């Protein structure tokens, strides 16, 4: 019984102490971290199709400019009025853009929100820690469930 109590205690610490800056939320009023000497480093990648044009830029790390406070991940899936398909994921420093087709949507804080430009809808996720705009992010709930199942099977 002691191992189950320990597992539940560790699980509660994990759930309540693990931030997930890219979870779907509309609460985007957090204050960004201040970087005195080192610039914020974000993942940069463009993968997919924007207005019928294919983009395939492999993921890499890139330092942002001195005034950049957020990393950004923008996803979109729509068909434009002219019939061009858009299904794309763009990552980089705030503000990600692909000119001349997409001028970007500026971050307003940490979190994810749907933003529209005319008839087009974009999911914009912003975060203010190093390389926080990665492709794969494991939620604390998922880790907790796996931990609980493992502790019940082996303890």
C-alpha cells in the first residue's frame, strides 16, 4: 500500500508542477520572460502547402532578434477563395511569415488561440521559453496516466 501512496504523491507533484505552454487555451495574457544577454532560441520549420505552393524547410534551432519575446507555431488548413489548398505548419520566432502570401500574426501572450484573417483561420501558439515551439509535446496528464498504470502493474 505504501508504493501506491508514493505513486499518487509523485503523480500529483508532476501534474501540478509541469507547465505545458502550448496547450490549447485562450488565456494569452502571461508576461514574457526577459532575456538580458542571450536571445531566445526557437525551432524554425515550414512544412506543407500554402496557397498551392509547397514548402519543405527542415526543423532547426535559430536565435531570435534582440526584441523577440516569443517562439511561435502557426498551423492552417483551408481552401482559399481561388481554390488553392493550404495545409501548413510554420514555426519560428514571433512573427512567422511567408511573404508574399502570409504576413504573419503577432503573439499576444503565452498559449494557443484561433485567429482569422478574412475567411482564413489560423491556430497560433506562442510561448516564451527556449525551443518551446516543438512538434511533439507530451502533456502532464498523459505522463501521469502512464506512471499510474506502470506503478499498478509493477508495484
